[in-house]
């Protein structure tokens, strides 16, 4: 063997030894980090809209055909690949924080894989969500997509091309759904139509997508401004509007006549299992729909009892139904102008900020804005919603207030809605989670509805501790908000598991919750469109309240509510049973 060959062999042996030493030195924590971070990289590459939402702008020019067969297969393969990899990590060798990541990551992969047993892609959007509604939230000033350079504008033009492909796939999928009997209820489809029609404009300047070229940032040159303005006019006229029109015509003329009269998810093929899965996914519990229905009935009865006490306090002459009518209709409870409502929420923000340190030792660095819901989606949108900030602070959080139908947005509902959506509700929980250091990205940017919405509803219950609910009507508003989440347990399971009709749901809501017809109808149709999601709020709140009461009882004088809240928030969102085990470990160590 030549000298050169011997030298190469020696180098190879040395490299092999170094690799073996590295492998031996890799701890279980290191292996877990390598697996979950690699997953997050692949996930964002596969889901570029999610990456943009998370503040990663590397894929801002991409919009994949996320409901096409190739994409769906790749998504399932991704989940299976990383379930196998995380299962190969020995959980017993992990540090406590890494073990928490292991539990959450493995569970997420298992639940994600199970979702592929059900044909979600055949119902690609509804009036509450989907790419047709998401596109305007990305491609407008102050939206999710950045528009700070000419490249940013070009990126959005590329995404428009992807949306056109997605629309044609959606039409194909919905046609397959018609053949297989997997179609939306008619009441859902009827609400989709005006949203699509709102995108059909005669002139590009009338489109919501044109707004970004009305006021360019200084970084965009005059030459690029002229080029991009023309490009956006062509994209709107030749791509976006035709795509929305094709979808609108298809839904109106072909899909609506074939939609179903039933409302239950269980009415679809394999629908009972599908709904049971949705309940498990959204609540992160193993409770059957029937058991959740019973919990809902008990909570409705308890809250009604609290409401009756308010009637006595204000000396109202009449029953609860009459009081509901009074709260729905008396002019003193309503604003006349949108700006008045928005100013009212801004005043709430200023007052609550001063009270938060008494209950919280942690707070987010990011601030949030208060905005009205965009006109194109206001009619079907919830009363309020929250959009998370980017971790770097380049995009603040947003508390969206729905100002459509002012007579459906009473003043006495404001305290609870603010606490839930803003601080210390969603803004606190989500912004704190995104700002966490030392945990994997899938936990910083992930979420569990039962945890996050449970926290939002729990935040409402702290109203008196934060100086709100100071008069009986405001407190009644807080009870009304809690009742809103309690009746959901009854009507969601009622419609999807017990054969309730849409009309039964609306009637039950109006009998137990002082909302007007507009809101009761919109909420009922929300539960029809996205089964199970609304169950998460009350189930999460009940668990957090249970944990607080148990912790206070077991720690006695050592109990500090500020520390309890830190423990709940400090590690981000997680399934309810994982949260319970975490709090139990903290209590045991604190005795």
C-alpha cells in the first residue's frame, strides 16, 4: 500500500473515531433538541404561510397547494418520520424540561397522524376560516405579510400564483366531496357566498389587495413603484378576481344545491368517530361528548344561579328571560359609534395595566394594538379575536374588536372580552410563550386550544381581582361571557352527538345567554362549521381553576398566586394533563 493510501486510511479512521466520540457524547437532551428543531425547520419549509405568521420570512414568496394529494402525502410522511424519531429518544434519560418537550412533541405527532383518517381536505374552507379569508389578512397594509421592500411586494405576487392553484384544487376537492357525501351544511355555504362575492371588484383599485400599492415605503424606488403598481393591477384583474369568481360561481351554482340539510359532523360518513376525534384534539382530554354535555348542563345551571343573584341586587322586577331582554335592548348598554367602542377598550387597557403586577410576576415584552375587524369579514366574525406579535417585535399583537351590528356588542360585555383577548388573556399567554428562551421552537410557536382558550376564559374570571366588574351590570356581563362558553358545551355536543337542530341550538342559547339573535345565530353556525373547537374554552378554564384551588389548598400559607401564574405560563401551551402533572410536581417540590 502506498504512503498516500496509508495517509488517507489514517485520516478516515481518525474521522470515524471522532464521529463515534461525538455520537457517544450526544446526550438524550441533545438528541431531542436535534429532532424537534429539524422537525420545525421542515414544517416551516412545508408550510410557508405558518412560517410568515411566525416571523420567519424565508419563504414569503411561496404558497403551496396544501390540499392537493402530493402535499397531503408529504405532510403525513413528515409526521410519521418524526414520531419514529422522537420515539427513539429515551424519555427516562431526559432532563425535566426536555422530558416536557418529549411529551408534548410525541403527543402532537400522534394526534396529527390520526387527523389523516378523516377527509378534511374535502371541506377546504368555511365562513370562519380557510385560504380565501386568510389571503386578505396577509396581503394588506399592516397584515401578516411584510411590505417594506420591493422584494416583499414581489414575494406577494408569487404567492398570488399559488393561491390560484389552491382555488382550482379546492373546487376539485369539493366536487369529490359531493360524490362521497362529505359536504358542508347549507347554512354554512350560504355564509361563505357573501365573503367570496366581496372579493369580486370591477376595478383593481377597489380591491382590498390594492391598498399596499397606494402608499409605498420610502425604501421602494420610483421605478419599482411604477412596475409594482402595474403588476398588482394585473394580478388583481387577471388572477385574484378570476380565482375568487370561479370559486364563487362554483359554490353558488354547483355546491350550494348539493349541500346538506343536516348540521352534525356525525351525519357525515364516519362522522361519529370524526367528531370524537375533534373533541379529543380540541380539549386534549379523553372525555366523551356525552360527558362534556353533562358538564355543560351543570355549568349552565350554576351560572344561572349567579345571574339570579344579580337580579335581586338590582331589584329587577321580572324573571331572567325578561332581564336578558332588558340587557339586550336598553340603550344605556350600547355605543352609537365605532370610535366610541374602540376608545372604551383603550381606556380598559390603561386601567388594567396598573393592576396586573399584583397578580403576575411575568409579562410580555411585546405590546398590542386595538383595531376594528376588517369590513370584509366582520359580518361572520366573532365579537373579538387576537393576533400574536412576532418575536422580534416588528409586528405587534392585535386585539380585533368586531364593530358590525353595534346593537349586538353591549358595553357590559367589554370587560370580559378585553380580559380574554388582550391582557392578561391571549396577549399575555401567547406573547410570553413566543418570547421564551431555551425551549424548542415548536413549543414557542405551537399551541393547544384547551390551554390557550382555557387561559383566556380563566383570565376573565380574574376581573374583580383586576378592578373590573365593579357594578352589577358589568359583573353580569362577566357571567354572561362565562355562560357563553358553558352553553357551548351543551349545544356543540347537542348538535354533533345528540341530534340537535340548528334551531334548537339557537333557542337554547337565547334562553340561557343574553345575546341577540345576530350573535346567537353566528355562534351556532360557527359550531356547525368548526365542530368541537368551542368545547376547549370551558374545559381548559375548569382545569386551570381546579389547579389553582388545589394548589392553594395544598400549599396553604406558602401559596402565591403570582408564582402559580408563572408556573402556568412559563413553559408555554401544553395539553391539560401535561399541565396538571407539571403543576403537581411544582407543588410537591414547594411543600
